[in-house]
């Protein structure tokens, strides 16, 4: 039996009646309406299918303990109801007005566009918020990944990685939108506005911002299924990730490592080094030159007989110009905080990356024939048990399998991947070592080290080296503040100390700093006499307590930095350099010699 469109097509050209012509036009109009209705049907159906599988993925990945806690409080987060979309997705030949339509292909086209839009919205949402939202971004991507896997059982979609690279604008570019936004946030918000707390290993926003928080575009309003799948799931996930909003810590650094990868991390580190270089050779260098001029030319450490009150008064008088320097507690400390935060970011990324690499190594171990030593009973031989274990896991050992069955290109890739996975931790590569070495190359100006010592050995009482200036700065922020004032740690965090101590270590002045520091000398004397007086409106005991706290922090920073720097020095030279000095000659003999 012929279809209606076919009858109209064959009979309309032979008819001469105007009424017939009008009925033909009506038939074409109805056909267009049917096509439009079918397009709308496919559009709505594709949206429903995508929303269903997105909600399914969000429900599967939702934390089970969180769901149970919500249930205890009477809040039910429902699973999506069962739907039989599989039957519809199997329809390859749907008859419509005489045409055979591949319904699966049409739905696949719509869902591919929805999948891309969902990934784009996840990244756009991250771009509209600060660095703390990167944890939420990773979970949005994981939900999209699971949605893609569920949909691929019923339709042919592009690979998730290809879709993600397209949404991230990372198809041909070396870095994508996520990497760019991470660096943008680091530069304009994280470095100048966050304080590091070594006790919690977290960065928090400063109590007094010295720069305005950058303006960000608001995210577009989209349907719930473009985020987590449904309104209840959106609310649930928002509550979960609100706990990651007020700090930047280990979860965020691990997420950055996973999302950026080696290439993205390298780009961010290179840009951070440029910022550190511009600060050390620009703003900070100019302030160091000015403050060295303000420092007293000679400042000896007073004898213990003066007592801690006398020593505090002496240092307060000697460093009066430094204490009263207007820009010290603002611009100088702020610039140092940015350098310290950059160094800390590199260190914490290194630690997070090492953990991710260890995890990769452990996951890959069974496939690389890396097996743990087995427990053996008394009288058993270890070699026999290990051979049995190796035989058991032999089918999982990928390289011999690919060498036997793969193409030359696949064999080369497998060998390189196996070598990289095994050796990237064993060879002891450290990114932070390279960072410190690069920063040390930025400290070439003579002002950092001062002129050569007149005694030919070292500067003792002269205030011409950076470690002496840093001692004066430490004296300033160790002075206790008033009731309604903010301390240095509240304003700048530990990043300030990390910057100063890093410069001291990189200049090779750590031992001189420990020996000649003003605060350490005052603390040593105060511990002996135990006095507590108010000198120049400075409570002595409170200041000694603050000095001790910063001494512990400095020792911790020095220990971490020396762990990395000693490995660099060991690699560069295995011979210890020892300087030989002539014995002292008495003045009466100096003229005759």
C-alpha cells in the first residue's frame, strides 16, 4: 500500500482542479507540521534521556553516608525512577510519512550536543568562581564521565576525552581553559590575598586584603540536569562542596595535579617563577636597598649582663628607623607574602604530585610484574612461592603480551610507558629543587650579600647582608600588637616567613642568621633571667613567646628547604670545599714579618 506523501506526489502534477491544488498545499502543510512535531519530540526525548542518565550518574556517585545522614534527618534524596529508554534507543528504522528514520542517530546527535554543553557549563562554572571551586569541578567532570559511560551502552558517542578537550579548548593548544583560570586565580587572588597556616597545612583568605578581589563573570542559569542531574542532587552536592569553599589545602592541590597534568603544572610553575622574578628583582629589591640604608651600620649583640630588658631596649633603639618605616608592614610584607605563597604552592603541588605518582605506581604494579614479597611458612622457600605468584600474574604482565601480539608502534609505546611508570619515582626527580635553583639565580644583585668582609672571613657586627635585614624585620613582627590590631600571621600568614627564610637559605646565610639574629639573642637571655617588664610599650614576656613560636617555624622552614638544597649541592659537587686561614699574628710581630 502506497503512503499518503507518495500518492500526493504522483497525483498532484496530473490534476488541474484548483481544489485539488489547495488540498495538495494542505497536505504539504500537514507534512511540515508533522516534521516539526517529530523534531520537537526528538528534542524533548533527547533531553529526557540525558537528564535521566545524568541523574543516575549523580545518584550513583553521591556519598552513601551523606545520603544516610540526610535520611536520618527526614530528607530523602530519591533515585531516578526506572525508565525503559533502551527500547526507544534501539529504534533504527522508524517510519514517518513514508520515510525511514534512524531515531537512535537523531537522539545521539542531540545528546552529543547536550554532553558538550554540560562539560562547557562545568568549566564555565569554575571560571566564575575562585580556586576553591576546583574540587567541585572535578566531581562535575566525574559525573559527566559516568553519564557518558552509561549512554555509550546504547549509542555511539565521541570519546569522553575528546569531548572534554574540545570543551576545555585544549584540542590543539598546549593548555586549556582550566589551566588558564588556575593561573589567573593564583596571580590575582591566591598569591596576594591568602594566608598559609603551617599547623593546618591550609591557605585561608586574609583578614585584611591589600588588593581587591578580582571581578568574575556570573555563571549562566541552566537546567539542573546540566550540573548534577536534578534539583535535589544539586542541593546535596552544593552542601557537600561548601565545606571546601573557605580554604585551599591538600584536596585542592591533588585535584589541580589530576586536572592539569604534567604539562599544565609546568605552564603554571613557569608563570609563577616569572612573578617571583619580577618581585625579587623589582619591588623587593628596591625596598631592600632602601632598608639596608636605614639599618644601623654596626649592631653588636649585647652581653648577657645587660639583662633581657636592657637588650630589648637596646635593639628597639637601634632598629627604631626600621620599626617606624611606614611601608614595612604593608608593601614590603605584602610583596614577601606573595613570594612565600608562590614557593609554598610549588612545594605543596610537588607533594601532591608525588602522592598521585605513588598511587599510579601501586595501581600499575600487577601489570608490570612488580609483586610484593609473600609470607612464607617455616621450611618453605621464598623463590618457589614467588615463582608461583609470578606465574599467577603472568597473564596481566602487559609488556610481554604486547610484544607478542602488538604492532611495532604499540610495542614501543608499551615499553616507554612501562619505563616511565617504573623510573619516574626511582630516579628521584624533584620539581621543587629546580624551582629553588631558579629562584636562587634571581638573587644576583650585590645588595643581597653585601661587600666582601674586611676581616676576610665573614661579617659579624656589620648590617650589610640580607640576613641582618631579615632579623630586623623579624624583630618588628615579633613585637606584640594591641587588642584591636591584627598580628602579622593574621595579615600575611606563614608565607611571609617562608619568603624571608627561603632567601636566607638560597643566599647561604642561614647559620649566620641563627647565630646573630636579634630576636634569638633576646630570647636566649630572657629564658635565663625570666624577667617580664614593659619596655617602650612592649611586654617582654609576650614578645619572647612570639619569638619562640617563630623560631620553631623558622627551623621547620630551614629543615624543609635544606632537604631539597642539599640534594642539589650533592649532585653538583661531591668535594667539600674547606677554606684555610692563616693563624692570627700578634701586633708586635706584624711589623717585623
